[in-house]
């Protein structure tokens, strides 16, 4: 089955095998939405309806048991976090049969404001699961052990076509149309091997967008897919475009470097003339300003003042306009 990843930090995805009574996939940001660690879910051998607030629980369970294959429902209800905080969530649930013939319950859950509805539980007809996946801008694909496609969504198909000129098909090799001498090949193969060895992890990768002629950055999730016997039969991957987030991170790092540079210049270059200025002030005859020695002291103060001005200009130039050393 395909892997899933949410576009929003306030939205998570859960896929649960109803036949095997086990979780197939849980978004890494599950704690941010439902207030329970990811281990809490994997350690439960049944779908943890107990996190649903007690006043909503029976009604939600009853509605979910009526869900038939290929249908979706949309629910609003309350959940209770591990520390007892009550949260409202909006839950799109879909039931479908995967490639092994197992019934899978897919939940796309996000935080929700109760002011937007007058009812604690609201049911609306939804499009099929396929439409939800194919409308996603995330690149979603899955492979078998021979690196052949099991599944991919429209966004992934478009990306591969733009990069290689080849329209991928289920059953094709993932490396079809790829230059085997490419520097990226060893990295992709190493990541696929990690997932096939049972590791769940996230990697970052940069690529070229032929539509915008710009470098784009992806955050890629790798997850093994298990059979009913517990064997790894494939892997699911999901790539999310984080180019804007990456730019923001780089801007923050650059800003932090500049602030450190300002602190360094201020500490080393500005402290000396300021100390000289304070020393001159201390030796000035303030009781008799007409003391001939004061004239020489004032001349030195003007010199030191110009040094301070030069240091300030240097800080502005090096820390804000020029490139960092």
C-alpha cells in the first residue's frame, strides 16, 4: 500500500490494518495533533479509540463501524491527550482494501476549532481515497523489493515525467530513465536499503525544478511495508516540498552568524577606543576647564571619537552589507 504524509504541521495521517489489528503508518507529527507519542499507538494492538473523549467515544465508534469499503466520512470530535488536555479534531476517515486483501482504515486528522460548527459530530460525504491521494502536492510512491513501482500518485508521475521524459507505470523499475552514473544514485539506493532493512527515517534532498528553473528542496519519508507475517515486502515513500522552509532556515542561520559577528566586532574592536575615551574623561580637570592640559586631552578625545565612529561604520558594513568572513 502507499505511504502517506500530511502537508500541514497541524494535520497527521494514520493507516490501520483492521484485519491484522496493527498500524501500517503513523505521521511523525502525531504528538503535535493528538498529544500522544507515536510509541503509544504502535504499542496498542487495537485502534486506540480510548483517546477519544468519553462523551464522544461511543458515537464515533458506532459511525466508524458502519463505514463500508470505498466510502469516506468526515467527523468532528474531542480527544484527550496524555496529560488530560481536551482537543477538538477534524477527522477524515476512509475504508479501503489494500493489495493484500486487508481492510485498511485511513484517518487524516487535524486540529479543529469548535466555533465552526454547532454539532460535536458532523458527517459529510467525501471523495474516494484515490482522489485524496492524487490531489496531494506531496510525491507519494511505493516499491517492492525489486525496486518496481507498486503505487504512485499524480504529483509523483508529473515529477518523473518532467525529470526523465518517461511516464512511470506500476511494475516499472524506479530507476527507469535515470543515469546510473548520476551522483544521486548511490544515495537513493542507500536510502531504499535502509527502509528495506526495517528503518523508518527522514532524509533531505535537493533537485532541479524544470518548470521554475530553480533548485528545490524535499523532505523525504521512508517507511517499510510489512506483510501479515511480519516480513518486509516493500517500502513507502513520501516527498514534501520544503523549499520555502529551507530558505527560512538558511536566513535564520545567516542572521545568527551576523549577530555573532556583531558581538565579536563590538567586543574586540569597540572596547579599546571606548576604554580610551573613559580614561581621558577620568584625567580631565573638571574643576578648572581652562587648565592647559585639558586642551590636549580634548584633542585626544576627538581622535578616539573618530576611531569609535570608524568601528561603528565597520560593524554596519561587515555585519549587514558585506559578506561574512
